[in-house]
């Protein structure tokens, strides 16, 4: 009787171990801050809205496979929805804006491609306009930014963080500049 109880317990433990799933890894578009960077104050650029393609608008990270395939990574998630991650990362990057006036920003992401071992790409139309009664200057631009990525998801996320940083730099340049044109993508 004791022998059959032991076999039952061992079998149950083996079944439970086989049912174990990999833990979920969470990632963010906000890079870790190095050193004592002064991040005081608030941004003069208010984010009005952000939209992303529905294919990537989910908490799981979506990667491209081949020319036509997508894979939803069930154990690799954004810390928030992709729209919220982009909003938080842009707010973080726009904190040190040198804009002389209050501005409103609208982002419409056309593509958000993730290809481990190759690159991370963001293609975004953005509109920046002044807030206020006397001046509602409008600038509409399109930025396509691509950064190389290593094979891991962590390296892919760092490549996306780099793209967001470059996008915020272009927006800051447009907000602080006197010219009415779009900044060139670096």
C-alpha cells in the first residue's frame, strides 16, 4: 500500500512539473537612467494621442518571422500596453525639451517592426503644434528610424529604446527650432 502511494505521489509531481510554463519576462521602452542626470521640471510638450498598428497593440511582444509571418511571444511582454509604453518613454525623453512655448504632440505609428538578430524599426507620422491663442503653428513630419538588434529579446528592446530616443530628439529639435521644416532623421 505504501509503495503504491509513493508511485502515485511521484507520478503527480512529474505531471505537475511537466505542466510548468516558463515565467513571463517583462520589458520596457524606458531605458535605465545612468548616473545623476538632472531630470527636473516638466515637459513643455504635451502628448495628445498615440496610435499603433493593431497587429502589435497587445501586451505581448510581437516579432516578424520571414516576409509574411508574425509571432506573438507568450513569455515576453511589455510592462504595459505598447501605446502606454510609448507614451511613458516619450514623456521620459521629452522631459528636457528646450521648447520656448507649450506644444501638443500627436503620434501615429505606421510600423513597429521587431526582428531579433536584425533590427528594430519604427515608422511614425507626428504632428507638433503650438498651444495658445495667438500661435497654433503646425508641423507634420514622418520619421522612419531603424536600429540594429542582436538575437535576444533584450537586445531587440534596447534597439527600440534607441529608436524612441532618436524620435524624441527629432521632436525636441523641431519644438526648439525656429525653422518650420522637419528635422532630418539621424
